[in-house]
C-alpha cells in the first residue's frame, strides 16, 4: 500500500470518530514551528503549579506522519490521566475525571483538589521551592486504538497541544476559535521497530 493511501485511510478513519472535524497533514516546516511553540509553552507556569513538559507533542513530532484534527465537545478524550504532576521522578498528582474518585480526594485532608487536578499530598507543595525546584506538569502521549488497528500503521499516539500550538493548528486548518472546539495531534509510523 502506498504511503499516500495509508495517510488517506487514516484521515478517513479519524473523521469517522464522533467529535472529530477537519484533519490536515503537517509538513516539516510545521514540525519546526510546533517544536518552537511547545518549547516556549514548556517555560510558562501551568495552572500555577510548575513548568510544563508536553511529552505527548514531543513524541508525536518524532512520528513519520502528523495529522492534527479538530475536536468538538462530543469528542471523547483518551482515558486518563491526561496530566501528571511530577517532582523529580515521582508522580505527585494527576487529573481525575471519575467524580467518585475525585470526591474521595476532596474528602481527604492530605490532598489538594484544583478543578479535576489532584495533588496527593498538599504538605509537599508547601515544602517545595517553586523557583529552584518546581513541579513539572507533564502531558503524556496517549494511545489511539482507532488508528493503531488500521493496516500498515503502528505507534499511533495522540497529544494535546499547548494553547499557542492549538491556535497555530486552527489557523492552518482555516478554523475559527469557537468555544467547545479544540485540536489534537495524531502521530503514527508506517513501519514498527521490532526491537528486542
């Protein structure tokens, strides 16, 4: 199967997913722009908690093909966590979308809940020097089973871009910034590495 045919098949598959709108294929120039936008975004303080590290976008940028796609409110986000709060190599918090689990953390005096973000031990935050030893807000890559299952496709991953990259992608796709719409990045490879 030709690479262009595989890309067409992936785009058609994506566009069949509820809540997915327009798609586009990015080129090498787009990769460079996104890498710079994400580098700047990583330096900004996220949610007042620490600097960012969008590991998802970094992973997607290494893929053979990158396809951004528009999302609406009907789009079902990948299973969480979609945000991890890291300190050194330890996970100290995450986003939680299960209302019952979130409520149990709200009832726990040791935890701090900000929206749907949970810090497991709020005492840890007060002992933390945010200037010299900040938390890192990590957005990990997420699997994309709907694309991974297609023939001639492997390592299909999703990433949630930073707001500046989201704006860039919407502009590239000719989309208005409308409340309830967003963008995701899909990356995939044509051939899998069979590493031992």
